[in-house]
C-alpha cells in the first residue's frame, strides 16, 4: 500500500482521514512527525496523550503532575505554522494545483498574508530540494538549449517601491526535458560559462542565440550551434531555443498571477518553477517528501 499523504488529490481527501489526532498518527507513520520523544528534563521516553483533541508528548512526574510536555510537531515542517494539520495539508494540495491565493483564502477561511506566508515556506523547500537533487544535464552529445531572461522584482526602501531587473540564466535538455536555472549577477561570458560548467556535461551540443557571451562555448563543450534571431527563429540546420524560451513563460506565469513579488521572494518562485518542471507528474510526491523529517 502506498503512502496516504502524498496521494491526496483534493481537500475532501484530507477530511476523509479523520480528526487532528488521527491525522497526527498517519503523519508519524509516514515520517512527517516524530514517532518518539525524550523528556528534556529527565531524559525518559515520553508517551502520547490526547489533550483537547490534539496529540502531545507527555512525561509524567507523578500521577497528578507532568514532568514536561512537547508538541508532536516539534522539529517538523508543521512546527512552522499554528494552523490545524488538516488545514496545512489542504493548503499543500491547493498549492500543488496552482490555486490562486484568493481561492485558497476563501476555501480555507484564511487571511491573504497567512496564505502567502505558507506558500513561501513551500518555496523555501523547493530551493532546498533543487540544491540536494542537483544533477548536470546533457551529455552523450545530447542537445541543451540555453538562454537568459529578465525577471522583475519589487524593491522597497524609504517608503518607495521600484522594479528591480534580475537576469535568470538556464538551459533545458531537448531529449530528457530536464532543466537548470539560476540568477546571475551579469551576462558576461565568464559568468555564463561558470554556470554552464556547473550544470551541463561537457560532451554536450549547446544550442543558443548569437549573444556575445556565448561565442566561445565551442571551446569548452563538444559542440556549439547558433540561431541568429534577428534573421530566423529556427536555423536551416534546425537549431532553435524554443524549448527554453517556452519555459520562461511558464516560470513567469505565477509571478504575473501574484502581480509580482519582492526581491527577497523571487528566488523561491523560480525554484518552485524549476522543481515543478523537472518533477513533472511527480511534483506533489516530491513536494510532500520535502516536508518529511530529515
């Protein structure tokens, strides 16, 4: 039997799992919550107790007094929020489905700030996921299309708001449909090459436009082929960057839906986009995995 939590398809599925106590036990069984705890005072193993419908860890000093108690959420992702566990799980499910902040707030009766803060927690997990699961793309003479795109964030200071331009550089393997992407301080040849060497196998055929920063890539990678966009979108030999350019549209979509985001949060949005793209249909399963205990 597969895991229950990662298979949730809608908010009604969460309701079908029972109350807070029952949900906590499922989360323990699937390693989202600790299955045991030690008293911080006497170092004895603690026991579970239900208090006002919520599971807690308890160590008894006597029949009438607790030595200490702990939340079952301690040390877990769920410790970050005071929301009920059922609400948290529903939020994750709706986030996976790309529901708007407004819809989530209305359905779960949450304030806009609560919804935004929680989704930012999930995007922080995407940043961690991408770091831990980093793999080079391309290799074996596969084609990797590369490109850079401008993203706008909002910068705040002294009561004013202004748009900040940030360059996001990335690539996608035409055969495997795996991608990488990261913000770069500039578009110089040196900067872009360093990012490529970190993310792309050397025995790769690199496809790009004719940006000057790409001109010497053939000296590092197996082959470098160019399409000149001022003349054509696809060269006579079939070179194009349509795949990576389409990905930029996908990554920018949630930012447009949110009407932009702050400079501090834009990394999380892009990390989520990269994780979604690389995970495909397994995105929900992999996102729930990031919520488990280390």
